[in-house]
C-alpha cells in the first residue's frame, strides 16, 4: 500500500511538473524551431546535397551553442522584464542602441524576404502562382496576430512547429544506411579540405541555427508571456528542448538530401523538393510542405521580433495581448515589413536563391555585435543579481563570439583572395 | 507627410535624450574593442555584398 501511495504521489508530482511546463513552454521551442526557417531548410538541403553526411557532426555541435546563446535571453527577459533592444539602449546608450536596432531591422527584413522566397518556391511545386502565395500568407498572418492574444498566437505557432517534424518520417522513407551516417557523419572531418565554399557552408549553417532576430525575439516573447524569475529553470528547459529539436530536424534534412541527392549542386530547397519528387513523390511532397511551413513559421516570428523591438524603443504599445486599436504602430510596422518583403519576391528575375544563401551569411556576420551586448548585459550584477553569468558561461559565450568572427574572417579572406585556400 | 517626419525626428531626439547616459559603465578598453568590432563586422558585410555583386554579374 505504501509503495502504491508513493508511486501515486510521484506520478502526481510528475504530472504537475508537466502541466507547469506546458504553461511555461513556448518561447524556447517556437524560436528554435522557427529557426529552421525557409533559409535554414535551403541551407541544410544544400549542405546535404553538397557534402553528403559529412557535416552532421558540425550540426550536432550547434545544439549547445544555440542553447547557451538563447538561455541568456530567458534570464535577461525574466529578470529585467524588458526586451533586448530596450536593454541595449538603456545599458549602452543611444548610439549603440541605434546600431543594434538598425542592424536588427535590416537583417530581419532580409530574412523575411527569404521566408517568402521559400514559401513561394514550395507552393510553386503544387502549381500555386507566387502572387497568390504572398496574398494568402499575408492574410493568414493577419488572422493569426489580430486575434489579440499572445496565448492563442503561441499555440498556433506551436502547431506549425509540430509540422516542422515532417522531415523525420521523410528521412525514414528513403531508407538511409545507418552505418554510413555514423561513419561519414559523426566523425569530425572537413570534406574537400579548407576552402571558401566550406567556410561559406559552415557559416550559413551557424547562421541558420543562431541568428540576431532570435535573441531579440525570445527575450521579447519571454516578457510578453509574463515569465517571472521563478520560471527561469522551465524557460531554460524549453530552450534546451527547442535547441535539440531544431538540430535534429536539420540533421534529418541533411540525411534526406545527403542520401538521395549527394553530389548534386542544389541551389534551393524548392529545387531539392522537385528533384525528390522524381525519386519519391511522397518524400518530395513532404519536403515542399516542410519548406512552406518553415517559411510561414519564420515569417510569423521574424516580423514580430522587429515590431516588438520598435515598440520597446519608440514607447508604442507592443503586445499581442493588445488589439489593433490599442497598438496601431505595433501592427503597422508588422504589416509594413511583411508586405514589402513579400513584394520583393514578386520582382521578375530577382536572384532569389543567391539572396537566400547570402542573407544567412550576413546574419551570422552581424551576430557577434548583438551577442557581445547580451553577454555584457548578463554580467551586470547590479541588475541580474543571482542570475548573472558565471565564469563558465562567459567563457562559452566568448568562445562562440570568437569562433563566429574567425569563420567570418576566413570567409572574407577567401572572398578577397579566392586562390588562397585552393 | 512633413508633419509625420517632424514627429518622427522629435521622437528620435527624445529617445536620444532619454538614453544619453549609458547605465552600464564600460572601461575605455571595452569601448575601443566594441568600436573596432563594429567597424570590422561592417567591413566583412561590405565584402560579402561585393561577392554578391560579383556572383550576380
């Protein structure tokens, strides 16, 4: 009897913990899965097609990298109750603040363009014209955000996150060799040696896993959700789960294209889906659906990251819990970014694939600036108190910043001296 | 249009005034390092834009 009562007590405790997590869950998972956006899917698909399984080990390394970077925003948001843009303005003054804000706006808008590129490419496979995709997406997103509640928005976003897992069954359907994946993918190696192309792909993969908009988005989402200091452990767990999930999905995409399209020069995920349609209709369809979902999820989050940041600085009402009358500028900036980005895709002859890959690389190049501010803010003992960064956390953050700057520099050198790494 | 622009500039000036003094004190070395990082990253971005134009042509 005693054993049963103990078991019942433990189960009840576990169920309560799960219930509590479900209340807190959201920002971490949404931001990390949304990170597998259209540009991300394109990058992973191109990586698999170009290098086969050889860079899977590198993707796996990005789980702790993404977690360490993003969990800092959870602590900062929950303790200060303000978004990263406002925290940078307050902490470092207006000059640095404007630099961070303009940097964010530019990269966010460019990334938003890549989301529309992905969505139009995905639906083009099913015969939907780009103008109809752009109009449909803008309308759908208007319906999602104008319901006037953060909670509803988050649950819809989580639904799209679940659809992002479509690449996992797709990978099983093509029956890859587990031995080849372990042998070729889990032992660190640099396929083809060090060259500009490898640096470009490594940077693009980092750029799809951690991007400036994610820092701003998660912190603002933590604030909008109303998370408190006591919720930080759950927020961290949420982020860890999201980090693992995003990289697992990325690895499965690499497996899909690495198995079926290895050695092919794939320029976009849309092109990969078209190729896959010829080998396996269902896998191709899954790839296209996943690409559309990724673009939509990315667009939902990125446009919000910009509007939140603007609202914080300009002092406008900036919450999804407020309706369009209460927060007109918040929604105006949201739709302005969305519609202008959508229009770029409709320009005839625009180099959409090239834009997608370069946006990832530019995003990662500008990331260290935002990261340095974040680390400095997390070292402000006066504000952060017990939630201040430890020496270990600072070392990890510093290492990530240094690694990104070195990779960006190597790529820069390869641009200036293309024959240096041949 | 003119009134909106005026209002925007007034708002920007107000923000600059509000955040004129940084709350976190940075040593001169940190400030110089941050400035250098900013210029260096912008230089790298310019290089990437150059490469983008090269590929475009």
